[in-house]
C-alpha cells in the first residue's frame, strides 16, 4: 500500500512538472532577459543568423538539410551567386525559418537525425550554435530518453524565434531576427551590421546586459533584411571544381570520337543484344519504354537515383528541397513492368533499386498539393518521401521508404482461420501501446509543430505503416491540408480515438451486427465505461481476444477512457495531441516488457492518467 502511494505521488509530481510548472514559467517575465513569448496569433516567416562551420556546415547543401529549407531560399537571402560550393568558416548567413507558437512560446521546429556521439546538449550548442537549448529539446521530445539516444532517431529541436506584433508591423518592424550573441560583439556594431538601431535592440530584449548574453539568442528588430557581407567561397575547392570541369570537357571531346566508332559496333551487335535481353527480362526494353515513355538509358544508370532537371523536377523543386529523381526505366525493371506480383497496395508496388527497397506509388490526379504538404514535414513517425519520377504523359510516381511489416490493418483484422494469425504473428499489448504513441507523436508534430498546422484528414489503420521493428509511420497525405482552426484539426483527434478502439479491440470501427444492425466502436465503448463498478468486467469481454488477457486491466480502462475523450461529439471537449502523447507516454512507461500477469500495474498506478482524461 505504501509503495502504491509512493508511485501515485511520483505520477502526480510528474504531471505537475510537465503541465503546471511550464505554465508558471511561461507566464513569469524576467525583465533582464530576452522573451520569446507569442506576440502574434499568426505564424510568420523569419530568419535566424547562422555561422558557417567546418567540417559539417560550410556548404549551402548541408545547412539547407539541417534547417529543412531549400538551397535557393538561403542563396536569395544572402545574395549568393551559386547554391553549390563550400564557404569559408565563420561567415554569417541568414537562414529562413517558419516561426509559430507552441505552449505560449515562439519556436521554429527542426527535425534532426541523431548520429553517433550526439546528445541534446551537444547538438544544441554545436550543430544549431545555441539557437536552442537542451531543456527546450527535452520538453519537445517527452517520449525520448536523453541518456539513451539511438543512432537514426529523429529529434525535434525547437529554435528560438519570434514574430512581430501588429503594433510592431504598423511601426514598420517586419522581422525579428534571432542572433546568438558572440563574446566580441558590441551592441552598436551589431545594430549597424543588421540594419537596426541600438534603442530598438535594447527595447526588444528588455534592456538586458548584452555582456552577459554571450552564447545566448537575442532578437534584432528590422524593417527589412540586412545586406550582410557577401559570403566568400573556399577558393581551393572552387578552383579544383573548375579544373575538374575542364578535365571533363576534354574527356567529353575525345569521347565523341569514340562514340562515333562505337555506334558502328553497336549496330552490328544490336540483334544479339536484343535476343539476349529478352531472355533475361520478362518484358523487353521497348515495352518498358512504351509503358513509361522515357528514352533508353545505360544499364549502369538505370538502377541509380539521380538529380535530374526535367519538367517534373522543375515543378517539384518548389515543394521539395533536394528532390531525388528516379529513372522510370529502373522502376519498370524493379517491378517487372508493374506486375501484380509486386503490388502491395491498390496502387503501390514494392521495388528494389540500387540495393534499397522502396514503395512506389502511382500517383492519381494532381500531386502538387501533396508535395506542398511533404515539403513541410519531416518526422520519424511520418513515412518519408525518398524521390519522384514521371513519364512523358505526365504520370507521376512517388517513391517512399519501405515498411517491412506492412499496414496496421493487416495485423489487427486477421481472420481466426488465417495461418498468419498464429501466436507468433500478433501484436502484443506493449507493441500496441508503442504503435499508438508513435501515431500520436506524428499527429502532434503535424498539428502543433508545423506552421500553419497540417491536418492529415485520413487517419485509419490501413494508412499506418509498420517498419521492421514495428515503428509506426503515418502515410497517405493525399487528403492532408493546411489549416488555421482547431475545429478542423480535432477531426484527426476523433479519428485517432477510433484508431485506439480498433487497436485494443481488434475489430473494425463499424461492423454489421446481429439483425443487420451497424455496430460502432465509439458507441460501444461509452456503454462499456458507463457504470464504473462494471467497467473491469465489461472491458475484459470487450478487448481483443487474441491478447488472451495479457494486458493490465486498469491500463486497458485508461486507454479506453482516452479513446472516449477523443471521440467526443463536441470537438471542444476533445484533448489536444500534446495531452494524448503525454498520457500514452505514461501508460507506455508503466507497461512492463515483456508483459505478464505478475507485472500488471494495479489500479492505483493508473489513476492519474485516467483522471487527467476523465476530467474532460
């Protein structure tokens, strides 16, 4: 009993630290520091000052990858003559970011993939040069353990930024630039460099002592972007590139002579090559060309993704920063001319290209809106767009990362007679919790870490893909759209509540019952949870029988209560995705792995989770 009370106290403390303290902290204003509170309802496009550094972030490509923006946008902001090449270190650049409000503070959220030796602290001070701090990073990634980061994990790094208020805009202050103060900086010199004024900087930063602001972000109000000294390219690298181009030109010239001679030889061997090719492939090369409309390419390029500049790439480049264009011949060969044996969805095919496995989707209709959405998103729980392709008819192909374990619905809605529904091929309670937490984290990112917010619009089991280690990834963004209102975003919350019910019951959201009546899970769960004294008995009868009782009863009740809250008819009463992620994180931490009856949490352990959601 004492242990249970201690656990309950710890959970209460956890809720207080995650909800109460941040609110108090956000509302308290220190007049001697820069505040990054929200002063504008609408998000804005602003800029952060970033210094080139060796060895990783001296070229525009690497910096554009780090900040998730296009090379062109960086080149335009800094009057660069080229988007390529390496710059000398310690040169100041302006990098565009999308700034918006999160929990009463302003941030521009960046997704960073953890490498060996990384930590929240080191990435904050090195890669992002103190534009953020590790405390904010921990707050934005509640499901990650900072002391046990894994290589390849994607982490959100919130960069400090701020949008000008309406009053400031009326005063012709159109940008608040985020600048990390340096030890050698003087306020009069920095204000002149940034085309601002000393008084404006002092006022915007609460008259702080800038001598005590070294390695901390400050705000610089400007009416227009400053013209910083033009960054200087590394001439050694530039000269070597020119020499390489000159050498290539010479090689090409001499190669033309060889090409003429080779054409004669190729004409003689054409018949032999054609016969041999037909024996190797089910469909000949002319059939592939007819299918996708591309001219023939050499075999050594056919299975390599490449950066290409054709009509599709020109249109796509405005949506994707570094589009990888896959040769359509490689897609046809990898799928045997899109044979049904390679089909893994209605219009999705499995393809192995260059040793990597991809999911190739034949896009239907206009894809510009979908690509527009994809330029904003980058998260571990959203399926990654690897590249694009098209044919001369204008048909577009989207190439995504491949999810080895297929879609979630295949695991939930298996018939009992199926041979694949053996005890070795079903989702455990721990796996189900982790999948729901992954999906919730992805939706939280779309709703609250993108500006404007993005609503997925089609959250359902068949659109949730599972990787080899059962990490869930949200797919199918054809129905996604950018919104400004909470009512629209809450439609995803409702759909997620239905997904929870499907995951824990193993049944579809709507099924035909006895007498042809339609059974709806969100109505059933209200009946199950109606009388508190009967909840435990009813939930056991309602849960997925394939779990065979290997789940904590109170954990099941808690997550059912959460689902019911998500499926409230009044959207104002539904929880936010941040609340949902927190509740699922607590439940996931309480669940032992592997789960057995001896380690089931008791009712007192889960009380705070239920209370937080039930209070709605």
